[in-house]
DNA sequence: GTCTATATAACGATAGAC
DNA sequence: GTCTATCGTTATATAGAC
């Protein structure tokens, strides 16, 4: 008997890497076992099935993206600070887990209803105070008029898309890995500027 | 003998639907055959293997996204017109093919090198004239200062992300399908406004 | 708990009749 | 060109020894 907790954790971490890279359909239990350096039977011993192992990884991945976002939006900060915190949070998270967002999106699109149920079970909701805060910044001319949904989707789009489509960006603009890292760093400053670009003159 | 061309075309269209929805690893030859209402053996008769059928679908999908983009950027239009045309083009394309962008991104991430080679074989390149055009609009204060790569990625991000993450948007903001369609319509106007929001005051 | 061996099912692909 | 039947492989999952 090695330590039970360690083995289970090893499997989970390996599964996370493989699922996030290959997706559920593309992942192989053998590959996860190899990645964890653990016998393939152990995967079933601890998680019963590929499906159950996947679900744990998927739900844990979703939790990395949404609750933190809502937590920042619910804070007492002013809007500009919130936006900067969201941008920072996303770029730091995806630096550690580059394939996390495309994984969540791909699997969410495979099972939309399962995803909806899980999100609802987390009750992550955009705080009602947020809409008023946005309205006041719009009236002050700091942000161009738009609904809260557009505002949030804009931030998320500008942060996530370059990470998801990294290969596209590097190919089209002939960037090597260092240049791409630098590109992302530049966006940390650029994205909040765009979001707070005020009304068109 | 039914018409050869029609059968081959039927298979391709069915494969397009299934691959774009499920991805290569998640797609089943039997499902493509059912979707095309054609015997499974015919898939191999016309396309030899799943891999070859997939490649045709993937390459055709990539061609739907990039060459048109470059064509618009290379035109004689002023920058604001170009942006509006790009936004219109993407929203119209993805209205017809909602799963196209997430499919291309997912498969591109599975085989980055294959993707790069194919893109290079198309020689889709951002026209050199474009950087100068952007510079002149920046100097005129119509756009906040940034490199061409940021400018283009911003447009693509704001257009593609809501389509790719449709289920996320609809879940978080409790939109039904009609409300979501309306949301996209609103963005057709909003995105160019954001892009041309000028310098921060 | 961990391993080897194996059951079982699914899937891509082909052979061969028509 | 189109069909049925089937081969060969691979993948998930389990049985059973240790």
C-alpha cells in the first residue's frame, strides 16, 4: 500500500493534462495511466470509468474559470479595478493552464445541458449591483453605452480568444514562443484600455 | 449507378456536419453514413479513410475563414469599411455554420504543424499596405495605438468568441435562442464602434 | 492496493456478391 | 456503384492472483 491519496491525486493530475489537451473523445485511458506512471487498472479502481474521471476533471476546470470571475465582479472595487483584476486573473490562469479554456468550450459544446445544470448548481450569477455600476460608468462617459452582457463578453473575448487560438496567431503573424508570450503581456495593458475607451467622438 | 457526384457531395456535406459538431476523435463513420443516408462502405469507396475524409472537411473549413478575411483586408476600402465588412462576413458565415470556428480551433490545436503547413500553402498573408493604413488611422486619433496583430486579433476575438462560447453566454445571461440571435445582431454594430473608439481620454 | 491477463464491445476498414 | 458480412484492431472495463 502506497499512500492512497497520492495515487488518486497523481491520476487526477495526469487526467487533467490529457483531457485538457485531447478532449474526452481523443483521450485514452492508457495515455493517462502512462502520464501518471501508474498501472491502467488503477484508473478504474479509483474512478470506476473514463466518464466519471472525465466529469471530475471537467467540473474542476469549470470551477477554475467562473467562480473567481463572479467573485471579482461582486467585490467592492470600482469598475476599472475589476476589469484589470479579471484580465490579470485570466492571463495568469491560462499561463499555467494554456489548454483550459479551449477544453471547457469544446466539452461544453458537446454536452450543453449537462454544462448548464452544473453551472446552475454552482449558482455563479452576475451580481445585480454590477449592472448599476456599469450604468454609472457609461453615464460618466468612461464606457460606450452597452448592455452588461456585451461588456462582460467583450472582456472575456479579448482575454480568452488569443489563448485559445494561439496557434492561429503564431502562424498568421510568424511569432515564435517568446514573441507570443510578449504579445500576451502587451494585451494585459491593452485590453482594459479598450474596454474603457469611452464614447466615440 | 446513381449520380456519382451527388453521392460524393452528400457524403462530404454529412461529414462536414458531423466533424464540425463532434470533432475528428468524436465523429463516427457510421454516424456520417446515417447523416448522409448512405451505406457506410461508400464512405471508404469515395474517401478511402476517415483521416482523408476529415482532411478534406478541415481544409475546406479553414478556407471559409481565412482567405476571405485577407481578401477584405487587401481591398481598396478605408479601414472602417474593412472592419465592418469583416464583422459582417464573420457573423453571416457563422450564422450558417455555427460550429465552424470551434471546430477549426479544436482541430488546429490537435495538429498545430499540419495546420501551419496548410495555412502557409494557401499563402494567406496580411497585406503590407494594411500596417500603414492602420498607422494613419492611429495618427488621426481614430484608433488607439497598437500593433497590427493586436488590432486584428481584437476584431476576430470580439466576433468569434460569442459564437464559440454560445452555450456559456446563453447560460450565464439566461438567454433563449431568439434573445441570443438578437444579441449577435447588436454586436454587428457594437464591435466596429469598439474597434474605432479612439484614444482614451 | 497493485499487477497481469482477459472479456467485451466498438470502430475503421475490406472482401466479395450483385 | 452499392450492398452485406466480416476481419482486425483498439479501447474500456473487469477478474483474479498476489
